């Protein structure tokens, strides 16, 4: 019995890494890493935007400190150097698991412009989020607009 179990464990131990290797073998780890990094970055945007968005929509109580922190995070994120996330060959026509359209790599100056538009909007939000709810609400639209403008142009809709 012990020997059977030992053999079973050995078989599983050998099988597991092989399974993983098969699943990932078609994507270059550097490309996969770039995709994971930019999607994680986007999720951090969404998390922080969700906090101020809930307040703006009246789904959460306005809290100047939390609003300021989330707005500062969005601004700080928008100021990170993001070039390495957008590795050539990581578009959704080349690999699975990404919604980044090939158009990104054909329009780099416009992508940068859209990223800078987000930074400008985030500066406005960071300056106003901690003042009061009305100030937060009026500064938030530009941020949502900047996210959406880039998504409409460069993210596969689904
Ligand atoms: C300069 C362009 C650009 C800007 C600005 C931008 N995004 Fe994105 N976003 C993308 C692209 C391209 C993808 C698809 C990435 C992928 O799948 O590899 C994406 C994906 C996402 C995703 C999905 C992430 C996942 O796990 O698949 C979320 C959520 C998101 N963005 C939120 C935001 C929010 C919120 C903002 C604004 C605060 C924002 N984005 C600003 C281009 C942008």
C-alpha cells in the first residue's frame, strides 16, 4: 500500500510540471510577464477608481482621506514608466490572454498622448478629491473619460 502511494505521488509530481509546461509553452515568458504586468497595473487603476466612483455615485459615504488616497494612487500609477509592459508581439493577434489590439504598436505617439491625458486628468482628481464630494464628482469625469478613450481605441471590446 505504502509503495503504491509512493508511486502515485511520484507520478503526480512528474505529471504536474509537465502539464504546466504544455499549457504555457506557446507564450514566451517575457511576453507573458509583460501582459500580466500591464493587466495588473490596469486592475490597480480600477480598484482605486472604484473607491472614488462609489463615493461620487452615492454608493459609499464620502470620506476625504480615502478619496485623496485613491486619487493619489491613480496619479502615481499614471506616472510610472510603462514602456516595458507593451512588448512588441504581445498584442491579441499574436498571443492569447490579452485584449491589447495590434493598433497600439502602429500608433505609439497617440497611445502616449492618451496615457498623458490620463495623467492630466488624474492631477485634477488628486487636487480635488479631498476637498468635498462636489469637487470629487466634477474632477472624476475626466479620469473616466481618459480611461475610456484609450480602451475604445486600443482594447478589444467584449
Ligand atoms: C493608454 C491606454 C490606456 C489607458 C489610459 C487605460 N487603459 Fe485600461 N487597458 C488598456 C489596454 C490596452 C488594456 C488591455 C490589456 C491587455 O489585456 O493586455 C486595458 C485593460 C484594462 C482592464 C482589464 C485588465 C485585465 O485584467 O484584463 C481594466 C480593468 C482597465 N484597463 C482599467 C483602466 C482604468 C480604470 C483606467 C483609467 C484610470 C485605464 N484602464 C486606463 C489601455 C489603457
